[in-house]
């Protein structure tokens, strides 16, 4: 066990040390404000305060972890070996930067509470982030810093034993629309047909009716293929089905249709099932509760995970609502148009509510690549190289690689040609040594 001496034990201090030491490095941690207890401890220990006590491992603390609320921080990002860091802390410190304060800044999404420009859906954009501006978005810096801290501890305590974690993958399949043509009802089918005619999309009109007459498979019906890939993988896929009411933003199949319910149950026999919350449920707790109850009645068990439509997050309200209705995990956090690490990590972490200054039980699984983000890379080779670059970064720290693909991504229709191949790159990465 690591003992940390500090002048004040705050919720922020406890939160970030447990994330870095316990969840990333697999090492229990405890805290003390008593010098005599620190001196008497003859195992792993560090001091995290303003001045060193003696010749112990001393990491000079930044004030961030001892404050409450938000403040206007002056952040200067510098190079540090193969990575970047901020909150430099002077020559006396065993590490040149306060990695704990920096990690807290990224994991709490501190910058998303500050004034920023949003996109048309009200989302925080990658371009507004510190990681994008200083070119470390494509590195899981929190995990890299944690391993540098581990190296420091091992240099002083060579007899210490740390558990080794292994690289894992978590493929997410997002289902905003289970079928392109099937099960849409008479009015939606007629409306779609008229739209095809007036838009001169006669090929789509032809495809629509060949599907409806059972002569051809629906382009979005890729579930058999995905389930077969699940059968050959040791890592569980997580499916998120949209079951909210029809609206301008949400156009999935009506949940009253038995075949749609059967599809969800069938997928649930092989994969984990989560709720894709509708656009209006993101900010309306009553709608969110209704959708949660619907999904639980389908899967006959409590809901384990959620993911918001359009990857939209309003912090802290979005996550606070999930905490209140007791959803244990979320897979919303990530960037739509950029590949990388929105919270600077590839390790799941608990949501810290900066308004209430508490650690919540909601586990955040950030995704690192969304299928749409790969579209900006023209060739298949470029897509593979970008995907491999991120996978390599996750492998360096034995983290968890989370990808988000949609059911229609596997349709092989424009612009999704060869995306099955990209998905296989992810699956195969878990089998490579």
C-alpha cells in the first residue's frame, strides 16, 4: 500500500490518487496528515504537499486539488520526454510536473465547465480542448504519467510488486436506426417513397421495394454479421439501441413492433445491451426514466449502460441525471470528428461532480474512435494507419481501446466501404502479442 502524506485530505486528492494508483497501477493507497504516521510507515510512501519533510519522494502540489469550485487557471503546456504536461512544480519535486493536478483537470473535464464555443448540437468541440491546442489529443497522457510515477516508485522501492494489466478492447455498436427500409410503417414508407421520387433517387426507390418484398436484405440489417464476429471474440461487444419516441432527431423503429423487440433480445443473447438515450431524454429526466424502464422491460434485467444520441454531453447535468436514475456506466464521452482521448485516458474512471465536489458511482468509458471520424481520411490505408496509431498508444499503457461503430457501418454502402476491414483491425489487435 502507498501512503500519501499531504497537508489536507480533500475529495479531489482522494479521487485522483485512487484513479492513478489503484485503477491504473493496481496499488492501494491511503492518506495521512500526521507526520509521525508517515515517518513510521516503512513501505511505499510519498509526500504530496508544498515542502518536503525530509528525503522522501516529494511531489510538490499544485493548488488545484485543494480548491473548491472553478477558477481561472493559467496553464502552460510543456514537453516532457515523449509526451506533454502542465502544472510545473519546481526543482525540489521528484517529478517536474504535478501529474495529479493535471490528471484531475483532464478527468474532471474542468475545461468543459468553463466558457467555450459549442457546435450546432451544443457539444463541446475538440478544437476547444487543451489537448487539441497543444497536440496531445492522440496520447493517453494520464496513463503515460501514471507509468512515469510507477517508474519513480520502483526506483526508490525496487522490492515493490505491481500487478500487470493487459490490453483490452471494448467494441461499441450504436443502433440509432435498426433498418433503413423495414418496419417503418405505411406513412413513413410512403413519405420515403415520395421523397425518393422528387429527389430523383430511383435506385433507392428500387432498393426500398426489393427489401420490402423480401427480395433483398435491408442495408442496415448487419446484425447477423456482427453477432458472428462476437462469437469469435473473447471481448463482449456493447450494443446501444435507440428506443425513444419518434422525433425530428430520433427515427428508429417503433418499440411496439414485436420483431424489433425480438431483435434486441436476440442480440442480448450474445452481447451486452445498453440504452441509446434519445435527443430529448438528454436534458429531460422524466423521458430518460421512461426509456430506461422500457429497456429494462425488454432485457428483463437492470440497465447497465447508456450512451447519448449525437454523443451530446452537458456537464454536469447529463451525468448527474444518470446518477440519479442509477445507471452505472456511460459511453458518451468522445469526439465526433476527431480521433483521440477526450479525457486524456484509456482507463475507465468515475465521474467527479465539480459543482458538488463529490466522486459519483457513474463509470465513464470514453471512446477513442468513432466511425465518422475516420471518414476524413480518404484511403483505406490512411484509415488503417490512423486506427493503428491510436491502438498502439493504448497498447503502450495496456489500456482499454473503445471504438464506436454503427450497425449501418457494416453495410458496405457508400461511404462505408471496407469498414468491416477496419473493425477487424480492432478485433485482431486484441490477439496480437
